[in-house]
């Protein structure tokens, strides 16, 4: 995820002496409780969304308790709210879900920093007939704890003891400020447009963007058009390639003998994640159409791009690796080649290390006399950072109905159908890990990239031959290498035509191994020179 900090200052904390909502029970009998409220001054309107309390042993301006919440972070507890008015309390108590401590009753007594938070949802009356409440991205990249318009309290240090009870009132009297686009520079330009396609589907203004890196001496060569690298991945408005931040890339980009490209990092956050995954889907809507019909034409009209398939290259890593590969597969005539590093699962027989088609449970493997937990994140030496259930359970605390803005939830929103209530159909029960085979079948038919290629190679093969390039570390931190092996097994067997690309593995390399920008640009240049049609301009952009 992209990290953006905000200053957590100002708040009010009150200790309630009377029983709250307990039918006359004492505070001790009720147990530890938090009343989350927000002030009229920061938001006069009612909130439908979610309230939180985060509890940590330390706090700084850059690392408040809320900012420390993660699958390996501090205790976080939450509750959904509807039409919560300013000043009206929302109670979080022992009955509410928490992570990694599942209930407030299990919190060890001690001195802690405590912070309240309010996540504001937006009502979307979608064109498919469903009305849903989700958090609207505010151009922060769908990060609930850093999103402009959300409310928070100042962290306060206090002693907590579940046996002593509560209630404790946390007043969220601060609002996260608006984020502005970075200023344009000589080389870096920014685009942000309202998408008519997505606005119509979501029933709410929706936006797309791009950060464009121009080649050296772009203004000195007004007659030159350039090939383009469309970079996919997590939301970021920073310059592509690390320009201005990575010295080796700057040296390459400004060198006299480097190929001249335009780099464009695309931004398409959705109400489910910092990135829509770039394809049309039942829950995210027509993002594929919007990118191809609105965003890319905007880039190519505003800048001097060779608007031909052979000159359009794709790249990305992780989430972006999946999108880069998927866009080439879904839109084979639009792009000239893809360079996908460490892609998310390209074969759902290894959705990380879960076979959603054959396994009964995502979290545990049944060994007869015992159950073995599946890990979710490993280090190159094999040490496990957290288990698969942990990341899923954390997401469930952040938001129910696939509304956490997290990784597992966006896969459900992208790959799966919509339930009767309009929210994504879960691939598995978020609490137990039991897999829904009907949803798995939908995933396979619509978004399993290996399955799509294998079942449609007779028509896709002639359009994709030589265009597919995949790179992966053999010790990928999220176990993404196994699915790539399955894809590779199929591609190596292709004929009429053979796939003609490359799948490259790096021993012991973690997430996200692949060619860095200078090497990648050289690879793309050689590919363009090999595949461009007769008469294509291959020289003017090599100044």
C-alpha cells in the first residue's frame, strides 16, 4: 500500500460515570466500552459508515494508534453505524469484533494510547439496480485511515482494565484534510478526469488519472511521437519509474543514448480498493471500458504518443502485474506487449496457496488428525509474518461486506459476482474460511487468466504470440510463484502458434522481483523494433 501521513492533533476524551445502554447494570458489569462520537463542527451531517477504536502502547504524530492498525499491528475494534448524528454516541463493547484481540474483554489491563475514528461511507445507486454504501476514494488511494473527510480524535494515554469497565467517550473533532495533486514540472505532468462511463454506472462522480513522465528534450522535438509504457499498480501520483527519487533511473532517463519513451502511471481507484484491477466486473463496474475509451485517449491526445498497438506497452508488479497481464489478454488487439512482474494469482488453483476449486477451506488444510494453518506472508528465509486467516480477519474488522479496502476483499469485488444485496459474493466465509464452490466456478470462467488462455488459445494465441513476458521470484513473499508455474506449464505446450514470450524465475527472490525500469525499457525497445509493422517510425524517438 502507498503510505501517506496526516497529523493527528486535537481531541476530547471523557470518562462516563453512568451506565450506558445497560438496563441499569454497573459499568463493571457492562465491561470495557467506548462511545465514539463526532462533533457538529467537523461534520454537520449524519454518518453511515464505521467507527473504530485503536489501542496501542505508544503513539507519535506520524504513528498514531489508528495508523498502527494492520494484520500484524495494534488492537483495533469496530462497529458499523447508520445515520449517526453529530453528538450521538456509537458504542463499541465486548460484543464487537476486534483484531488481533477478538474482544475488548480479552485486552490485558494496562496503560495505553487510545484513538477513535469515523470512516464515512457514500451511497451509490448503481446502474445495475443495486444501492450500496461504500467509502468513496478521495484521491488518497482508498486508504480508510488516511482518507480526506474521515474523522479522528487525538490519541490519549489512559489506563484500561476490562474488569473495571467503562464507558469511555472519544470525540472525533478533527477531519483529515483534502489532498491536492502535485504540481506539474518540466518532465512530470498530471491528469485527472471525471469518467462519464463510471459516473453513470456508479450513480456518483468517479475519477480517473495518470501521472506522465516525458522523455528528455520533449519540447525540443515537437514533431516526434513516442512509444508509451502504461504502468499499472497501486495508486500513486508520484513520478513513474522513481524519477526524482531513484538516482539510477534518473541517470538512465536523462542519458544521451537512452531510448525515448513516455511513461504513464494510471490511477483508477475504486470504492473497493486503491486500484480497480482495470477490468470490467460485476462489483467494480466497467473500469476496463473507462480506461480504454476515456483515460488512455486522454493521455494520447494530450501528449505525443504513437497511438498504435505496437507502440503501447504494459508493465506493472504485483497488483499491477496482474492488470498488465490481464489487459493484454482481455484486450489483445489494443496493446503490443506486456511485462508483468510478480503478478497476483494468474491461476486460481494457487490463489496464493489456496486451490479455490478443490480445497474445502482457505485457512486450514485438513490433515486428518490435525489442521494446519496456511501462511499468508513469508520472508525469503521461510519465516512467516502472518497467517492467511489473520489478514482476512483484520479486513473483517476494518469493514464487513467486502468493504475493508483490503487485498482479499478487492479480489472478491473484482473476480466474483454480486450477491442479492449488491455487495460482492464472498469466495469463502470470512470467519471460517469455508470456500463457496459456486463463486469459485464464476472466478474460473471470468478471471482465471491461465484458464482463459488455455480454453481460448485458438483465437487468442495468434493475437498474443510474442507479447507475454512474466517475471517472478521463486520465494515470492505472497506465494505467487506457484500460479505462475502453472501458467508457464501451459504456455510451454502451446502451438499454432507457440506463445513466443518469456517466463523468468529468480531463485530465492521475494516479492516483487522483475526487471527494473532501465532494463525494462531496453526490452520494450527491442520488442518494438522486432514487431512494429513495415514503415513504422523507429528512428525519430531514438535521438
